[in-house]
């Protein structure tokens, strides 16, 4: 039904953002909410609407190719919206496509909700079928914002990892490394979340 929204981001949480369009605030689930920042400049967000028996959800994407990749993942048996978002949270989408093409099931099973059988199904269904997507390592939105305090940014990044479905024991395993990374780089939440995902999928 929706192709994209053009509006202002009014709220960012570990699992969703609120985008205001023509005076209406839409709750949109995204793989990495911290790519977006609250601000007055308009943001274009591509939208996938999912309707089930008891709910209706909106999923937001950085560009049309990321949306297309999400929808292709949804067509794989055993992959639901939450698992697809967790897979897309790792911004290296070209690396994901390479892993699928190389039948790297071990890499795919590092994502929450993806077991060995589902990883094999992803390879079976999508190998060689994603090369037309123009995906690279996704960047920040163009909004200029102040960098949040490192402690708050780290807490938000850890909460976002939990919202994506990673187990507490997995998050705890990388927390010290993330703290060190934050102290060394003064990183914001988006950078810390990206680094956390990199550590979790190594």
C-alpha cells in the first residue's frame, strides 16, 4: 500500500522510530533506528506494510534496495519480519549477499532466529538472485546532530541489540569490547550498534 514516507523523525527508540507525515505520527519498525535522528529536516523512508490476523505493522528502510532485500528475505520459508530486520541491521548488505552466494551458512546462523535449516533455505532460495540490488555498506542520514554522551549511546546500542533478538548472554559477551570501542572513539549509538553487530556476526 505504501511505497515511502517523506516526513520528520519525531522519536527514536531501540526498536522503532516515529515519522510524522502531514500531522500524523507513524510508528515504524526499522533494522537500525539510530541511523535516523530527531530533527526538522525531511527524511525519506521506504515502507513495507505487514498485515496479520491480529496486527498491522510498518517497517522502514533506508532506500528502495534495502526494502527489496527485506521483502526477498520474507519470501524465504522460516524467515519472519523480526528475523529479516535482524539480518538487515548489519549494514554490510553486500557482505550478506556475498555470504548467500558463497553458501556461508555459518555466517547466516549468527543472526537471531536463523538456525542451520533456515540458513540453508536462505541460500537455496536466494543464491544468485540478489546481485541486481545496488547495496553497499549503508551510511548515516544527512542530518547533522550532536553526538550523544558515550554512556547513553552504549546503553541505547545494547538495548537495540536486545530488541533485534540477540540473547543477553551474547550481548554480555561483547559489552566490554563495545565499552572499549566507545572510549577510544567517542562513538555515537549508530556506530556502536554497527560495531556490536559486527562483533556478533564474526
